[in-house]
C-alpha cells in the first residue's frame, strides 16, 4: 500500500484529498496542527473535520500534529515512510491576505519556509514522489484588474470575444503589481515548488487556485467567502461586502473537482508544471449573485451591509482559464456547478452551523 502525505489534512483541500485517496486504497499520513484556529479564532477550527476523518478512516488515516516549519519533525516523518511515499499534497498554508498584514513574519514562515521544509523532506527521503502544491491566483497580484471590464447590472464583465473571455491564463505576469503580503509569500512558495521540479527533476506541480470551496470548508470572515456567506445566511449573522459595488466576480471550484485534477497529475506527472485552476465559466458569480444564490438555497434572506473600501490587492474580476490543464489531462471533468456545490454545502453543514451559533448564544 503506497503512502500519500497530506499537509493541512483537516482543511478544505487536505480533507478532500484524504478521503479521495483513502477510498482508492492508499495509506494517508495527514499533517495538521489546526493553525487555522489561531489565525481566525475557534469558529474556524478544523478539529471537527479531523475527528470526522479519523472516524471514517480509522485504519488508513494517520494523523500527525506537527508544524510544517519544523524541519526536524518533517525530516523524521518523511524518513519514517521513505520511498513508500508516492504522493505529497501540500495544502497547509496561512490563506488570508487580510490576516497576513497583521503578522507578516508568521505568514511568510508558514507559506514559504514551511513549503521549503516539506520540499526538502521529500527530496531527501522520497525524491520520486509526486509533489502537488496548492498555490493561489493572488500570485498575479492585482494585474487582472487591468482588464477592460464593463459594468453590468449585477457584475463586472468582459466584452464577449475578448482574448481573456475564457479566463486568466498562466502567462499573466506575477510581478509589477500589488499582491498583498499573502500573495508575496505564496509567490515564494510557488516558485520554490517549480524550481525543485526544474532544478532537481522532481515531479512537482503548482495549482494556482481561484476560489476553492466545498462542504469541508471552515469558512470565516477573513477566508472562505462562499462557505462563510452561506453560513451567515443560514445562521442570521450579518455579512459585509467590501468594494466594487458588490459586483466583483469569482470563479468557484468544488474541492472534489480539484482533487480529481490532483489525481490526473499523480497518474501522469510532469516536472515544474503550473496550472490555473478554478470554476471557469462553468461556475462563477459576483458577490451580488452569490448572495441571491445563498438566499435561494438557504430559504432565507441574508442580513448584509456594504463598505465602499475594497480589500487591498483584491480582484475585480477573476475567472480561471483551465484550457492548458485540460489539454494536458483531457480525461478530467468538472462535476460541480455553483448551485450544486452550494446545495451540498448547505445539506452537510446547515444543522452544525446553527448548533454552533446556538451554543455561542447560550454562553
């Protein structure tokens, strides 16, 4: 039985990866120390998801409470499994560009130094393992905002026929723009993963994600907008929309579809490759459109307010162009559209969200 190492294993992408590859017969070593609760508070904790994984896969899932920045711990762990490790999915991160500004040192060490520690442990002990990294579209900074956008009733949009109509591709520059400190730390990690592929000929691949979402997301105010938006709609918590008249556009990809893309690369790896990945034209919405969808799915109105100040380095319009990935891996299919993923998120989380809300109110 081959070993799959997953960092951030109780988070959105990590937990989806654990389930996907455990169901396909692999032994899973998950690394997660619930830093998300430190970043965003107890309501963003992933402990509930860790417990769920341990209950679902008691024999296949081995949980390791460790910090990816601890080079000694990473080295010991990877040495224990050695060349049995067939795949490394590096999904652990500090994921919020707002939070990064409050503690740049922690943001950079988690995102950049942590990635380096995991890469080195892989190179030292399992150099043949496929290494997949969840990067971000924030590596492009606010360069997408230079696109000639047109204001419509509910969204900003490109004119049909524009070369970027299908989305932002991998040729967009990553420098000479404002990224947020989070975007800068992820660029460092992104380029490191590419370099280990090109310099050491390791099978590494970078996935630059748009909005990644799904029912396993512990959405909170500073990260996980779609999960948090639906959560606020369900529980009655107020929500604030920041800037761009609420017409900023995001594409949203279900975590399962992303992990299915991981599997395609795992079975036919490349060295130092980069792919944009997101909901594409099949699954995208503006904030105003997302609010309407969440209200429809939840069957109740959202209490929300508008703040004219947009977030630093935020995108006005971002849709991922996945044509490169689809050309390299034509067997991949996107299963979820926006309504489908919101409906699943609601079905699996509404009762838990409301119970947590009631518990907080009772204290």
